[in-house]
C-alpha cells in the first residue's frame, strides 16, 4: 500500500477495507458478494477530520484532507468478461471526461486476443494517452459471478486507482452492461454541491431468504486457484450466521454499516435504473426501448442492464448524451463536431468548467429527494 508520494500514502480506503477484510475474510467471502441489486458503489475519500480508525497494521494511515477543488473527480472501474470488449469501449467513451480516472478490466475468460485489443485501444487512443487517465488491469483476474473474486477484483482496481490515479472523490463500480443516462458534465456539476463524504449504496439488513441461501452455505470459488472459469460450488456443511457484526446485502455495505464512523455517510440508493421482476429474481431484465421513458423519469445517472448493440443505447446516445457513434460525449471540455477527436484532441479546454444540461437537473431532483426525505436517517444501515 505504500506509495512514494506523500499525499498518496495517506489514502485510507484500501487500508480500512483490508484491515476489516483480515478479520472477516472467511465468513464474508461467501456471503453477500453483491448481487445485481447493488452494483454501484460510491466510496468517498475523507476530506474532513475524522477520528483515527484502528488499523491492524500500524503503518497504515488515514488520508488527510485532499485537494479542495470545487469540482469533484470520479474514479471509475468498468469491468467485463468474454465478448464484452466492444461494449466496454463504448461505455468507456460514453463515460469519459478528462477530470476523471478510469480502470478497465476484462477478466481472464476473455481471450488474450480480446484483452490485447482493449489494451491497444487504451494505449493508442490519442486522447487517453494525452490525458493519461485510462488504465487497463493488465494482470487480469478470473472473476466468478457472486464469488469472492468479484470483491477481490474490485479491490484490485481500487488499489490501482489509489496508487496511480491521483486525488479523486468517489469510486463508481460499473460493468460493460451499464450505461450513463447523463453526461459527465451533468454528473460532476451536480456532485459539486453535495457533501463528498456521502456513499451511495443500496443496502438492507433484512436479508430474508439470503440468510439461508447466501449467509449460511460454505462456498468455494474455483477462480481462486484455477485458470478455467466455472461456477461456485457448495460444501455440504453449513455455518451459523455471524454474531460479532450485522450482515447487510453487500460486502462493502456490511463493512461500512458496521463501522461507526461510516454508518452516517450512507445514502440508501445506488443511483441506477434497473428493471426487476416482481418479486426480484437473481437477474434484472435487459432494458429495451419500452423502458425508455420510465428510465429517464427515474432521474438516475446510470442504468443497467443492456444487451450488446441494444438499440436503446443509440437512443440514449442521441437524446440524452448528444454522443455520435464512435465519439465522446460533448461537454465544456470538448464540443467538436468531429466525433473521433484524432487530431483535434489537443483542443481540450479548461476541464474545471462544466456545461450542465437537463441531465444535471434530473440528478439534482433525485439527490435532493433522497437527502431531504423524511426517512433518510432511518434508512441508513437499517
Ligand atoms: C461491481 O460491479 C459489478 C458489475 O455491476 C458487480 O457485479 C459487482 O458485484 C460489483 N462489486 C462490488 C464489490 O460491489
Ligand atoms: C482449461 O481449459 C483449457 C482450454 O479450454 C483446457 O485445455 C484444459 O484442459 C482445462 N483445464 C481443466 C483443469 O479443466
Ligand atoms: C451518527 O448519527 C447518529 C444519529 O443522528 C448520532 O447519534 C451519531 O453520533 C452519529 N455518529 C457519528 C460517528 O457521527
Ligand atoms: C471514426 O472512427 C471509426 C472507428 O475508428 C471509423 O469507423 C469512422 O469512420 C470514423 N468517423 C469519422 C467521422 O472519422
Ligand atoms: C478554469 O476555469 C476555472 C473556473 O472558471 C478558473 O477558476 C480557472 O482559473 C481556469 N483555469 C485555467 C487554466 O484557465
């Protein structure tokens, strides 16, 4: 965790998670690796004075106040698997803004050729090499759906962002089947005016059927030791539900809600539009044009999940993002007619200035509603 840069050394998020990880590793790993219902995670890097947490390793330190920029920076992880290379590029371009940091990951199930192609794209895209804010996880992980390797992969990416990504304010974890519904100018503008210690995570301790089916079974994740992808498997013995802390639906959610200094930072919403069966099954619906109006009316900044080349994505590009095929989403930093920014990337403008549009208004409505709702506090870690 040690880095050369003094400021970077003070970043606390990974140390915190790791210290909690050590003590809860065995139990948590098989429990609530977040399902599709909690795929978006915002984590904040502290800016104010917070009581020193107790770390297992004494050399780990809490982050001090970081830059006081008025406009925040976001660190994104976008991950995919076999066949997701093309969608991942598209999602990356739709989310791109020079202020932010990006890590992309194609898991080991994807062929080396597919990963190489993505690596070349990241390396050769003139804008990325000029700004230097897009990275690929070169040492790819094998990730098992619902398995502990989903968490370790997220931690791996977060570690890269902490080590190499400079200062940033929120971490957002997305997959290749997620897509934004507002521009980054909209998002950064709206987030500029809300407290940076807030964590948008959807969670509940009312775990219902998950107690029997997720908390008690002992599982093995083959991706921890095999290079070939296969499903989790279950050991016949079951264990008791832990009593030393309370379980919430999601690994990070459990860690945050059991730490006194973070409980009050939670906002119980993951800022995604997702269409579920009623009652919800394991997987959400694939979104289609029929979901368009409801999706926009939800005021959320992200939606999932989208099939590859889903026509709804084109509609989002034209009507919500103003993005041309192959292009970037126009904002104050760039509003060229040429969608490919090959030669003209050098014309990046002042990236602190934003041009918020209707998406900023929608997101503001959503967040104001969440923060001012009467049951805001009662929904925190309950
Ligand atoms: C990160 O996002 C992926 C894709 O949405 C999701 O499957 C995974 O559970 C998330 N990981 C965490 C730790 O929240
Ligand atoms: C893993 O996959 C490779 C390629 O498909 C195959 O040759 C190999 O036998 C597999 N190994 C195991 C242990 O299943
Ligand atoms: C969290 O909020 C509760 C209720 O408002 C308060 O009693 C408690 O002191 C707060 N904890 C921290 C660490 O701020
Ligand atoms: C933009 O780039 C894509 C792929 O590199 C190419 O197919 C397309 O023709 C380009 N469009 C323009 C207007 O240059
Ligand atoms: C960029 O814009 C911001 C806000 O208008 C301003 O404070 C800053 O000085 C500008 N930076 C440069 C390099 O022009």
